[in-house]
């Protein structure tokens, strides 16, 4: 009986093929999985990664949990959208460069199409009372959603008083108008340098060398006035995709600083609308760039914005994939990341404050934000339902006026 049982198990494993502990997925397997996840993955990067773990480790057994955690650690050490980079890493591990492309594009593509549809509706009908009313109710909910993310990420990122102090310094510098890239880089260098000093590590050049590409992109996109064009739009989102650490919400700080305040391409209200669409749709939050690109330049603008913000993720994963285990064990890289993360939270705090002033304009919006905060913090209600509910309430309130 034991022998028959073993035989059955072997046959089952053979039948599953790539679903075994060391199985290799086909390109079509990768495409089907990540097209599905890109269509239904609501809830932000943490929820996306949890879905990937369930599908890749538990259900399909394409890799072990330890391998999955190694890849997850690598995504936290490189800039860009974490859940998208996780999809790209999985594809790269399974099928090399072609798997990298198929998995990444499949995860991004459904979200881009959905956001494009919303952007088209927004540009064509955005001035109608029905749409304006829905956005009126959605915006305060977005503030509560971002605050919840800020709170949960802050509890993880501020591991000690020194990191908390770096985060507070970042808030002060952001309010004083210091450029967001300098705040991010400064936080990483300060914490990384302190770690190097404490451990007497002499290889700090690696962390400091990262300043060179950042500085080049910074100089290319920090002038106070830029005329709109597809190339500047592409370079802006390429910069963001190349240097953005932390949650996708930090993207809002970059968009507001350059496109709203410095270049005046967008209004504060349009930024909030872009955030609302990014939150109300599945897939990567970075597809907010698709919405912004369409609002500014139609389909060509959406294409270059999407390409610019996601392209660095493919490059970084291809470059760092073979070095995952080494990067994960590096004390210097870990310390640099800790500093960048608390600086990211500082930027999130400042942009949330600014957006809150634009969204909470009367008693109904304040009540909506408070009710949403209670639902999120106290009852862990899915943010998607709150956003939809906020839209309905906003539409009803507008209809009654």
C-alpha cells in the first residue's frame, strides 16, 4: 500500500508538471496568472504580494517560501513599485528574460487599460455634475486610505528613535521646500553612513555611488518652468520610476512637487482625481502615471508616462536578480533602505497634509474622512468598498443641492 501511495504521489507530481516544488512555469502560465492578478488585485502592494505568494508558493509550487522571501527582500532594496517588481522577479526566476517581460507586462496591462478608460471618461465628462459629485465624495476617502497606509508603514519603518528623528527631519525639510529626491537620498545616506561607522565598514562607496544617476536625473527635471512635451513627460516619470523608494503613495509627492507646483501642468484638484482613480482600480498604484499622462497628452501622453515609470523596474530586476542573496545580507544596503523608507514616510505625510486641505472643504467631506478612517483603522474594511461608497455618497449629496 505504501508503495502504491508513493507511486500515486509521483504520478500526481508528474501530472502537475510545473506545479512541483522546483517546477518551471511556461510563458503562457505566467501570462495567465499575472493577467488575472492584474485584473483583480485590489488593495495595494501588500495585498498584491499576498496574492502572489498564495498563487506561486501554495497553489502552483513554482518556488519555495524561502525563495519567495528572498525575492521580496530584493524588491525592497531597489526603487520602483514593489508588487510590480515582485511579478517581474517571479517571471525572471521562472523563464529568464522572456519571463521577466511576460510577467511584468501581464501584471501591468489590465490596470493600464482600466485606468485609460477612466481617464477617457474623466477628460470627456469630468465637468458633469454626476462625475464631479462622485469625486467630491471619493477624495476625502482617499485621505483616510493614505493615512492608514502612512500609519501602518510608519510603525514598521521607525524601528528606533534615530530613524524617527530622520523621519521628522524629512518632514521639516519637505515643508521648507527641499527637493524630494534630496530628502530621500539624504535619509538613506545619513542612516547608511551611521551604520557604516558603527560597524567600521569601509565599503560605503556603494551606497554613495547611487547618488550619481540620481543627481543626473534630478538636474534634468528640477528646473522651475518647463513647457509641456512628451519628452519632458517621459523624463519626469523615468526619473520617478528610477529613484522612488517606499510605498506607491510617495509618487504623489513627486507629481505634486513638479507637475503641480513647479511646472503647473496639473492642478491640485486634478492630482486628487488621479489619486482617486489609482485607488479605485486594481493593479499597481503607479498606473496613476497613465491617468496623468492621458489628461496632459491624450493616448501618446499616457503611453510615454506609463513606459517611463515602469521601464526602470524591468531594468533593476534584470540587474539585481542574480545578486539577490548577496544584497539581502548586506548591512549597508539594509541601513540605506531604512533611511530612505523613513524619508519616504516624511514625504507621504507632507503630501497628505496638502491633499487634505484640498479635499476636506466642508462638514460632509470631513465626516466622510472620519467615517472612512474609523472603518479602515477599526474594522479593516477594504478600501475599494469605501472608495465606491464615497463616490455614491458624493453623487447623492451633489444631486440634492
